[in-house]
């Protein structure tokens, strides 16, 4: 670990790319933290930039430590709510977290509340009293009070387990809204994935050009100014958007790999000439 003076010089003098290469473990933890926004976590604006994250959170005291929220029920990552823990310490912390298994999936009570838009305090009170998972989440009249959006609760777990709930529901809604279903659901989703990949790679390439010019001190050249004119984004916003797109590309590539591994069976399993309507 560098001494304080060397670390400060790094923060002041190194580019984002150089910081990433010199502090890879902290960089991976920072990326993991931001990727959890897909699951409902909130990242405080003060640590969205990797350099600011290093400055405010600090370096790992020991190699292999993980970034931990002090209160596991609080979805926000911020300098005063996070700490570095060993994996053993984090495992001990997670034992105090309330977890619930519903329809074959085990998640924290906080995560279930985010997914179904429930009030966390109410659900935790039911959890402490005990009862069936449906009652804990939706109350005693669970069969009547569960949300009616069938696809929100079945698409991810039962049909597309490698998609996030948000992405699966959005794609399913696109499929349902088509007047003519000339494709199977599998083919439609695969085409959606291909377009998302192309758009993400294209936007990443454009932002990478701008970032490299900025790091080389050429941010005021004509071609850079022309490209920025259509974005209407500050440099901080450009850097943050680039990081978001890198995370998004990783997720999309993982989804693509899943689609390819199940290609032979998916055609039979998901070959439905008519859309499945909401129950």
C-alpha cells in the first residue's frame, strides 16, 4: 500500500485509466458497487467518479477485502455508510440480514420490497411475527392482494432466468404490444438483445474517443467540440455515462452467452406463435 503522500500524488496526477490500472482491486469493488444499481442500490453522487471513490472511501487495508454497507437494509452507498471488510466479516454481517424464500427464490426482505414496491417497515414487522412468505410480503389476504402484473413475477424466474426483472418485463411488454407476431418470443428477445448490444457498443466507442482526447489534453479540438455539441453533457457526465455503459455491456454479453448456450432447446421451449396473455 502506498504511503499517504504517494496516494495523494496519484489522485492528483494520474488519469482515470492510470488509476484503474494501479488500483485494480479498488476499481473492481467500485464497479461492483455501481452495478448493484441494477438491483435497486443507490450510489451517492460524491463517489460516482473512481478518483473521488478512492479519496473518500480510501484504499483496502488488506488485499481481498470487500466493500460493505454498514446497514444492510439501507440501499445507499456513500462515504459515511460504507467500510472495507474481510469476506469473513461480511459473511457475519449478512447473517443478521433478514432473508425470505418466495416462489423458489431467496432474497433479502429489502430486495423483495424493491421488486414488489412494498413498504419495508410493514414487511419487516410481518417477518418478525412469522408466517408464510405470501403473508409476509402481501398480508393475510395474499392471494387477493398480490400485484396483478403476471409478467413482472414470472418472466424472469420462470422463462428468462438470466435477465434482470426490469429488462425482462420491458422486453415482454414490447413483445405483447406488437400487433403481428411474426417471430417467436425467443427470436424477438434475441433480436432485442442484438440491437441493445449494437447501440451500447456504438455509444461506448463515441464516448471513448472523447475521453481519450480529454486525457490527452485535446478536449478543445474542433472534432471533439463537434462531437460534444450533440451530447449536451459535462465531462463528469461523460465519464459516468461511459462507466454505466461498460457495466451495461458486460451484462448484455453475459445475457448473450446464456442465449447461445440454450439456443437448441429454447426454440422448442419458447416457440409460441401467439403471445401469452396476462392472467
